[in-house]
C-alpha cells in the first residue's frame, strides 16, 4: 500500500462535501508531477485529505477506489483522475504549522513543494501524522 496527500480548496470541495458524497472523482489536476502521482495510485491506497488556502490542514483520509482514468474536464485529454471514498475523519485536524515545526517532516513535499497538489507520503510520516490526527 502507498500513502498520499491530496489538496483541495475547501470552498471548491471540502471535507464536509466529501463526507456527504462519500464517493467521488478527484479531477482538475493540471500539473504534470501531480498527475504522475495520480497515475501511481493503486486501488486500496490511502490519501490524506488536505484543505489548502487559509485553513492549511489535514482533515481526514480517503481511499483510492478507482485507478487513473481520463479526466472529462480536460478538453485536451492530457490529464486524468482517480476515484476516492471517505475513509477516516480526523478528530484533530493537523495543521501545516504543526507539520513545519516538526523536523521529522522536513522532507515531505508538503513542506518542500508547497504548491504541489498531489504528493506521496512515506510510511513513517503517515504513521506519525495519523497519531496526531485521529
């Protein structure tokens, strides 16, 4: 199993929206590095659901339930999407300030490549972030 972090602006698609819908597609990714990360996702992988913008915090976890397929919102046909299902809410959302202050997370894309919208998370960091949030 692999672990990921996917970002969304809460005014566009929030954790509350995700919980209400439960299963949805993750579309609109237009960065090649982020798109390659979507392509690497497998059914059963887990991803942190991150509110970007002013909130900047991990809200919970979604599970990848359908691998990469063409994104119908991309008229050029270059990019794709995956389907996700609500998995676990965080009782204590983990904010970016907490993550940046912890030296164990300095290697994460969330700290090093702040604009990347889809990124891998290593197993050790996943375990620590889970403990902070659940």
